[in-house]
């Protein structure tokens, strides 16, 4: 039987979601907890691979288990076993061919920029001292809808078959003295959101023009795009699936 697990995590202590040798990953910690509580080896497949230091307020993963999960206290037991920076919210049965990664319709990320120096938020937002032209950044964000190939924003030497992504939303909003960037797409390339955000910041600072963004995207060259913003202010916030995956 296949189950989906909904969770969140603070990525500060982890080298991303995916298992890696000799480094801590969210996937490893979650698999250890499930294997201990369910008393059998459990492997999980995540909906995506967040980078080192990136957080998720909503992540999904699937795992297979031979029996019906009938323990009403399972979530409580798992959360008691897990460290304080990983939390499980829901576990539900899905169709056996449902895949947490490949059946996802969209992912949404949030990037948080602090507009003033704040001693309480520096661990989870990126402080930019200079004044940013938010109108220009939003105007530039609309250009993303005109393209599908985003190789220029992808980490070099990435093993993917295509650099095509369908961006559905890209918007900058000032909220609670933060400048927040929300971007939604069917898929994202490695480092893509951080590279887009860095490029948009350069536009907001006047270092790059809106017109130059067209040339950057067409170049398919990572060195033409802007810097990668720090990972600690990036959050995976929502993953959407078809309604009929649940049993």
C-alpha cells in the first residue's frame, strides 16, 4: 500500500532533502523515524530536492507499507521521535501508482528579503541594505512568462533531460516590512529560484536593465544571470496534486 506523508522542515541543519553520504539530510532523518516506529525498513520518495539550507513549510513524500496503517497515534509517535526541526502533519493512503514527485502539478516557493536590519529575522530572511525598485522587479518578473527554457538560471552540470519549465506565477509583494517573492511552476531546476531572485535584485538595484533579461534568458548561460541569493531565506510553500490521488 502506498502512503503520502505531509511534513515541514527547517532546513538550516541539513544538506538538503536528498540522502547524501556523510551529511545529514531530511530524507534520512524521516526514513529513520518511519523505520523505527513501523519496525521495518522504510524508504521515502520526496516531491522535490531542496538544496542545503532551504526550508519547506509544505513537503510531500510517499512510502510503501505492507499493512493498513491503523494507528491513530502514528503522527504523534513520529513527531515525538523526530527532531524539533521536522514536523509531520498528515499521512494518507493514495493509489499505488501515485508518485510524490512525478504526479505533482505545481510547486510554489517563497523568498523573503528583509527591508531593514532585524535581529529576530536574520536567520530566515535575506537583508538587502540598498533600496530596491519593486515596480521594475515586478515588470521583469512578467517576462518570465514569455519563456520556457530557463537553462540560464540552472546550476551548471545539472543532469536533466530538459530545461523547460512552465512558470505560472512570479510576483514581488511588500509585506510586514519584507519584500517577498512568490514563484510557482510545474517544475524547477537546481538553484533556479535563487538565481532568478538574484537576477531580479540586480534589476531592482539598477545593475541590470529589464531589457537585458531577455538576452540573459536567451543566452542559456548561467554566468549571464545574476548571483544566487542565500538559501536560508527560501521556502518551499506549496505542492499541488490532482484531486483523485487519494483513496
